[in-house]
């Protein structure tokens, strides 16, 4: 009886239970006490000609005195195993929700690079600098780099199609997808922000804006120097080189003159408001006129609040 009940349940699950209509199947189970095995045959209720034309399915049910075993078709077993191994849609969505997407913006010399290092170190986000991507193109004299340099030398923004392509490729790399990202210095215009928004894959959870006065910015830029050997950045007033040997090889970036930085600041002011209109609901303004430690304390507080809000929304700990 146990065998019969189990077989009947399996047949019902597979849609082979009794029903009405010409296409229905009936189940007949025959058990023989004198035999070590039993069998059942599912026969079509249609007439003999139809039965010969369209043979019914059959299965074999094996039993013994101590146990009952029913074999499931191998395709179903494989499918069940695959479903067990694969995460559910809900689990994938929750994992996606845990990856933070942060944007940080500010005028030239506002300290974005320094703050990005501190943020990435504490929160494990991949730092993606639009400026570094551009400089790599320029230093390698690629076609895009040559074109970008012409615009930068005039204090103008690089065309969107060049920058958007570079940024989206970087954000699509495995490390950014796995750990989340911190996008530095992008977008710089409403059109760039719109391009990211339309993609649907690069939407930020928080937009950090560093607010620094123009006098401080000009002073920071004009005194900034680069060590071409190590890549270290120095400042003649605030962070001078450790030796005369290092000082002798320092260079100034072509766009770090007072004239060019003022052009860049003017361009930044004209575009920042339009960008903020896209992200106004998730923007936090940071006072960048103070020390880097004080700036980071403000940012850290904002990110902590964000994580608390997301933890409540997700109902679990993110980090």
C-alpha cells in the first residue's frame, strides 16, 4: 500500500493522474506478494486504434520487503541539482544591493584623490578616476588621448563620447562588479550624467560634493608638482619634496598654471549645478576648506549613515 501511495503521488505530480477527456490517462497498479518486484502500467482510455497509434507511457516500480524505491527520470534529477546550486533571483538582487556605488566630485585640487584613497581603504570600494583614465590615454598618445589633450589645454571638457566609453568599460570590469566602486571626477556634465542614468547599470547610491573656495584651489594647483620617476605628488608650500635631488626632477602638469586652472574652475561651476540636478536627492556637500582628516570625518559620517539606512532597508548587516 505504501508503494502504491508513493507511485500514485509521483504520477499525480507528473500530470499522469486520472482525469476526463480523450487525452487523460488512468493508473493501474498491480502488486504481487509472491514476487520481489511489482509493476504498474498507465494505459490510455482511448479505443484500441488510438492506443496503437499513440502508445502510452510506462514506468517500473520496484519494492522489497524492507524498503520502497522509486526512480526519478535523470533529466529531472539534473534539473533539480542545477536549481539547488544556482542562487535565486532574490539572492542575486540582495547581493547586487550590497555593492555600494559612490560618486565623488569637486573642482581641481579639491582633494578628491586623497579622500578616495581613504574611502577605498576603509570601505573596500574600487577607486575609478576619470582623470587617471584620461591621463593614461594622453600619456600613451592614443587617438583619444591626443584629442582629449587639445580640449584640456584650452580648459574645456573632453567630449562625452570619449570619457563615457572609458568610464563605463572600467566600471564593467570584474573587480568593480564584485566589490562596488568609487567614481572620482565623473560625471562632469548633465549629458554625461544622463548617459550613465540611461544605461541603468551605473547608478550611484551617494553623490559626494567637495566644496572649496577658489583662492585655496588656485594656491593648491599652482604649487603642485609631479615626480615623474615615482608618480608622487608634491606641493612647493604644503608638501615639499624630501631632498634637492627629488626637487630637481619635479615637473608641473601642463594644465596646472593659474590661467588654466581658473578656466577649469569656471567650467566646473557652469556644469556642477546641472549635474547636481540629476543627483540632488542623494547629494551630500562636504566642506573642503579644512584639513584632509576633517574632510574625511565628514565623508565617513555620511557613508556610515548611508550604510545604516541600507542595513535597515535590507534587514541585514552589509559590512
